[in-house]
């Protein structure tokens, strides 16, 4: 059985990193070109989904 504390901390760290990456992409993108931000968001979502799928057996159901 895996302890919920470290898993929750990892999830919160992942959320913080994702938000920081989104803010950084939005800050560097010109205001007229938001397409790059959308592309980076989709790539981040795809990467995160792939990582979560690879460790699905290690994660609790909740």
C-alpha cells in the first residue's frame, strides 16, 4: 500500500509546475500570437497524460 501523502505532494508539485509553464509560455508569446500557447498547452497535456498512463498501476483509484 502506498502512502497518500507523497502521492498528493507529487500531484501538487505537478500542478504547480504546469501552471508555471503555462504562465511562462503566455508571458513570452506575443499578444497577437496565442497559437503557440495553445500548442504548448496541448503538448503539456499529452506529456502529462502519457506519464500518468505509464504509472497508472501505481496510483490509487482516487
